[in-house]
């Protein structure tokens, strides 16, 4: 039986791309997200294209009780095949000076990017331990390496992901569980639409004048990291568009 990858935030962006990438290479999937109709559609699409099975779990990573109920509902035969957790669920909301920040935006980012990652990891790690090996891939951000103007709380939340990746690696090394931190730069997904609260023009302006990363770039990177030999772990991967030198330095053409 094939290995199974559990992917959070699979209804769009990096998570959806990871689902396609792993399924195309024969992995069974557990896909999670808040939008049940998108999960159902993704399951149907993947199972029609690839000879794999897909289990959907609809929950919000910010709610620890529902996280635990969903993970506990995974059938035992599926649990025994889970060898990979991709902590992808995350978001940025708003951008501006910290003293003008909106408290609800801060809480959404911290609750999703930090606490949600912790809730899911705590629920899934026992499965990896029981199965004798495995890997956790945390989708972080270049914002977890360097702070940029207006990014304050989002950057802080992704710095926390970077630190948690290091801490998990220390805590889980004796169990043979790999931990990989992937820190993407500018990537064109739903990210900016969410950050700018549906303002399409503001979102589009982020990607004008250069070629950003796309979700498939990150999915292929995650797949590569997950398929290294047992003695090899890619601890930390920073992946940027060629036009981006740092979070705040982008070379944009005039065309």
C-alpha cells in the first residue's frame, strides 16, 4: 500500500498544488481545509486522474477540538500509512504600521499560522511515531527569515514557524522523523487576495513587472524534500523568484 500524505489548507494555492504533485506520484492523500465543497471537488478530480485514494477532513485549524476530532476520525488502516504531514494552512491579513494594526487581523494570523500548526502537529505526530518514521514539512515564508515594512505580525508568525521547525527537529530526531522548513518568496496564489481582503487591484500589483513563483514550484520542492533517502533531510529551504533578492527588494521591469 502507498504512503499517505496529510496536507492542511489543501483547498487552494500551495496545498492544492501539493495534493496534485503527490497524487501524480502515487501517494494517497488526506486533504484538509475549511471549504468542504472545494475539498470534495479536489478529491473527485484527483481520484479521476490518478490511481490513489483521497480522504477529506473539513475543519478549521484554529479550533483545537475540531482538529482532534477530525484526526481521531481517520480509519486505522489509513493511520498506519501516514508518513508525511504538510503544515500548509496559513495566511496574511492586512499590511501596515503596527500601531495601525487591526486586532482581528493579528489574531487570525497568529491563530492560523502558529497555533493551528501546533494543534495539527500535536494530533498527527503520534501517528508518525507509531509508524516508525515520517516527515513534517512546514510551509513557512521568507517573512520568517527577514522582516519587511508593514509585515510586522505576519513576519512574527512566520518567524515562529521557522523556530518551531527547528524545535520539532530537535524533539523528534530520536524518533527518526524528519522536519523540513520551506520558506517561499513572492508567489502568485490567493495569498494577496486574502491579505488585501478581496481587493483584486491591490493583489495584482504585488506581482506586476516580474515573474513570481507559482504554487507548483513549491509543490515540486516539497515532493523533492519528501523523497530523499532515509539518511538525508533537507532542513531548511529558501526558494525565491529570480527577480527577488529579499522580501523588500524586487527587480521589476518597466514593461
